[in-house]
């Protein structure tokens, strides 16, 4: 479990980025952190792996204070994929980039080879294994940065804006991949502005504004609430907008994802027509 207790953080420039933040990531949980630009999301993410230490309050990773641990020690447990990873890619090939941390951690060569191959396949990067990361597109580079962290299978995975620059297919792939990690018992924290992606993934949502946590709850509850969505400068997902309008017809007001919408609409069809036409 990672716990932030009454964390305040001020950058040396004087900018107060976190204020009295209490937040925890339990093993095996799936959390989306959402909120406006400058809300403090990335600053919070950097506290989870000890890259930043609180100005006051404390952060515990599996019971250990991050102030007493090096980033290298924490990295094995907590993998952070940066919002803008470009400056962090440095190897000659994608394969080497993804193998880098595994080598540092001292894994044997055969394990490294298997892990790299598996991670590249799952992120649709195999064809670029021998290509320089610098010759790839922005979206592909983002996936290389993700692969470089996923390869060593940290217990906690922190993803800062993972869907930016990803096309629909890659987002679907990413979604399946995240859900798979989650089902394996890994904790996943994703920071995102992408309400549609969150609606379809159905994590717990934590809302931030001006350095504070201002709300939390299930994706259904948070993303269908006018008040909460406004508080964090978000917009409702399309499905939530539609079902808010269908409320007078007796539909629940907290529908945000396509799957639940389909089930409710089919049930309504049965009620009205007696059966649901079979899809081809
Ligand atoms: N390196 C830095 N030095 C000084 N101030 C910073 C630094 N990084 C961020 N800040 C400030 O801290 C606050 C929080 O920034 P942070 O990057 O955590 O926001 P964010 O929620 O991730 O925003 P975005 O959605 O734009 O990524 C902002 O006011 C920002 O200007
Ligand atoms: Mg950010």
C-alpha cells in the first residue's frame, strides 16, 4: 500500500503544488486521478515513487517512508511512466531501451529476453524492436516508455497521461492491458483528462483541484455528477450526457459507459417490445 499523509509540497520556485493531501493506493487497486491543468496530479505522481519528497507530511510505500529510500530502491516496486517521456529515451534500439532497467536490476539474460519480447508484443511494438526510439512517432515513443517500465513488472504502476497521442485501437489495447495488470493484482494509478477512457475502464476516481483532493468515488458516480465534474474542470462522457437526458424515461442517472448503456437499453426494449432483435 502507498499512503500519503497530510502531504504538502512547495517547489523551490515557491509554487504550492500540493496541500494537505491524504491519499492511498491499496495493492491491487485501480485509480484514475483527474483534474484541471496545474492541479498537482504530476506532482502527486512523483511523490508515489519518491522522486519528490513532501515539504511536510509523509509518504509511505509498503510502510517505508520515501525520505529514507532512494528512488532506485523504490523504482523496483513503483514504476512511473512520465507524461513527457521523450527526454528519457536514450538507447539505440527499442529492445535495448526496454531491457535497460532489467539489466540494471541484475536479471539474467534469458529472463530479460523473454520479458522484453512479451512486453513488446503486448504493446504492439515488436516490429520496432531494432529501431531507434527517436525514429518513432510520438504515440509509439510513449508506448516504448510504457514498455520500459512494464518490463520489470512493478507492483504499483503509475501512468501519467497514458492515452495522449494514442489512436483508438491503441487505446483499446492499452485498456485491455491495464485491466489485465489489474486482474493480476497489480495496482494501477492513471492520471488522465480522458473522461471517455475512464468511463470505459471503470476505476475509482480521485479528483484534484488547486493542489487538493476535492472528491472521489466510482467512475459512475463521479463522472455523472454535474457538481463533481465541474469542480475538476472536466466534461461528462457522452454516455453520461445522453442518460442525463433519458432520466425522465426512467433510466438511472449514473450511466457513463457503453456496456451498461447497452444492457439498460436492451432491457427497455424487452419491456416495450417483448424481445430484443438479435445483433448480426
Ligand atoms: N518543476 C516545477 N517547478 C516549479 N513549479 C512547478 C514545477 N512543476 C509544476 N509546477 C507547478 O506546480 C503546480 C502543479 O503542477 P503539476 O505539473 O503537478 O500539475 P498537473 O495537474 O500535472 O497539470 P497538467 O494537467 O497540466 O499535467 C502548477 O502550478 C505548476 O505550475
Ligand atoms: Mg501533469
